[in-house]
C-alpha cells in the first residue's frame, strides 16, 4: 500500500479496477513527445476534457486525500513541499525605528534604604528575673543572719530540688535513670554533715551516698546499670558535695559574712559579665559551648568581681585585706565562668536551654547554682588560707 493513500478516504473504483491517470501533454512518461499532434483526438470522459488542456493544480497544492496513485502502479516521485517554519522558531519582527538591535544593558537597581538596626534583647523576662532574684536574696539574707541552722536547711532544700531537676532531665533526654531517693537523702545528709563535722563529715557522707546509689540500682534489671550509677555518683558530687562547702564556711566565727562575700562576688561576677557582654560583646568566648558569652563579658566579670572582692575583704571579713580581695575576686570570676560553661555543656549535650521552669526569668534551681557550686570550694579554700578557719 502506498504511503500517499494512508488515511485517505476510499473512493469508488479504487479497489476493483484500475483508474487511468490523466495525460500530461509532452510528458514522455505517458508515451507522448513534444512533437505530438495537439489536434489529435482525445478520449472523452470525466477525466478527459475536449479542447485545450486546462491548467492543473500541482500535486503539492491539491487538498489532502485527493492526489492518489492506483494500486500496483510504478514508483512515483514525491511531491515538492515548500519549507514550513519550524514550530519552535520565534516570530521575527523587525525592530522599530530608532531602537537598538542588541539587548539593552540592565538598569542599575535603585538604592534601597538600609534596614534599621535591631535593638539588643536580654533574651529573658528581665522584670520577672529581677523580682525572683530579690525574693531569693531576702530569704537567704534573713535565714543567714537570724539562725544559721535555718540557712543550712535552705541549702539542703536547694540541693534536693537541684538533684530532682538534674535526674529528671537525664531521664527525659538520655534515658539515664539515676536513683533519686538515695541521692536526695544522701545529699541533704551531706550538707548537714559538712556543717556539723566539717570536711571529714562531708567526705564520709559522700562515700556513703555513692554506695547507696550502687545498692539502690541493684533492685532493677541490669540493663543500663553502669550508666545509671555513673550518673548518680556524678550528681552526688556535682550538687550536694560542692554545696557542702557553703555550709562549712558558715561554721566560722564570721561565717555569715563569709557566705555573704561568697554570694556577693558570684552575683557581681555574673552581673558584670552580663552587662559588659550585652553592651560591648563582639568576640565569642566559647561559641561551641555557649554562643552568648564573650571575651568582653569575661573582662567585665573579672573587673567587677575584683572590685567587689577588695571591698568585701576590707570591710566584711575579720583580718582581711583589700589585696586579698583582688585575688579572691579574680578566682571567683574564673571559677564562676568555668562553672557556667560546664552547666552550658551539660545542657547542650541534653539539648535543652534550661534545667527547669521553677524560677520565672531564671529557669530552674540548677540554672542559678551553675556558677555558685564550683565557686564554693574556691572561696572556702582561699578564706582559710587568708584568714584561717576559726
């Protein structure tokens, strides 16, 4: 079947008979020559007309399906087709008079107004933080100078709450189940033993607390035993044992003033670091641990703590000197900063921002003890070295 009849409608006489093709004058293929008599008789019929030959439409201009070739005829010549524009060729229009033929250069962007600088934010509810801080200060000062035993009770309560926050976060974030019951009982006993028996009593209570953690955990399945008891011993040393040095400072004759000096220097160090770092901080101190701390803030902590230490040692501590206060303030700034970074490392490992929500504007108890706990043994040791333990 010829390609030219693909899809063409069937006409009468196509399949049953051969339909003669119209004769083209002077076409040698039809047996005619240029010398043929134009006046010779021509066959009549619907395909042949008498008289002069009529102009015929070229095959490529005939409507689709009208140019057919009889079945069995010899090879035929493909009709000439005029080149058609490709569908993807874009229409070409001449450029308007006076316009350039090349693409114009892009116009420069109009100058935009620079955004207004954002005001620095403290990141917490400052009013709530100040209110809670003042309330805690009143409770601590009142218990410290009224009855020493009451202040020891305040330390024990803070230790128990801090242990609860720490063990709770460990279980929630890491699946570590440090035994809280032996830690709470041992932690409170450790603070009392340090106040009554001094350093010796604190060490004995620490050893017994660690042993109680090991035994208490044996009542549960052995899976995870090592990590649970390791976390329990760490919690016993980190919270109650370090807090015991505050109770040991209280045993001296001027014990309340030693504790007050310890609290003032730690708070002043944190305040100086916060104020100077918030206002002038540009160079990060430990971006991988605590991105908010800066070197300028550390300088502020050292400056404020040394100034406060000189004043406290000169006017509050019996037998103290201002130069001792400078050294004490420098040591407090270093230990408070390291303690804050250590707490930040723990919270970053746990994937949390605060240890708790008990104190509005501050977080939890452990978020306030982070710089106090490692500073307590430093202050106790330097106080004993400077003015003795009596």
